[in-house]
């Protein structure tokens, strides 16, 4: 057995709190003497009585501050529009009629057509479309009415 044959140990094991004086974490286990942070059940954001960080920061005011609550448009890919007849008009009502989208969500947030898939028939689309979808609609002989 040589020293070079030993397995490599890259990380030290974590010190375990409260395993006696020999561990270097005896008695107070590295928490110091008294005070709130030496005791159990202290919130992670406790800063020793100083004004918490979240209260020191300014309010986020103005338009668009609740981006998490904003409804995103429903997305439908252009490949799903092949079920329509030739030269049909595609809008929210016709998509609901073919049961491609949820009626309540569509009326609240709107619908956008994206260019994933292929379109084989000419359609008149009365919805917001992406640039790729617009190219494919026009290539198939249809039109975009926005």
C-alpha cells in the first residue's frame, strides 16, 4: 500500500453540533452565550433587533408591479388550425366552438397564434400572431386581420 494509492477525500464532513467538548462545538455549540440567536426557534431573517432588510427597502410602486398576477395570453400553435375548413375565419369564438381553448380563460386573457407546426389550408386569422405564424399563414394563401 502506497500513499499515492489512497482514495482522494475532497470535502470535510460537516461539524455536528453538540457532541461534547472535544468537537469544538461543545456546550453552546458555536452559538455564543446569551441572546435570541443562541436560542431555538429564531426566524432566518432575524437581524439582532435591527430593522429588517425587507422593511428597509422601498415599496415597488406604479404600473406593472404585480407581474405574477398578470394573465398571460393563451397560446395555440398553427398546426392545430388545420381542422378548419378552407378560407374559414379564425377568431376566439370559432376556437371555442371547435373546443381548442377554454372559454373563460380565452375571454379574460386573450389568445395568440404561434408558428409551431405546418398550415395546409388558407385561413383568415383575426387574432394576434407571431411573425413565424404570419409567414406560414400567408404562405398557405391565407391572411392575417389584426
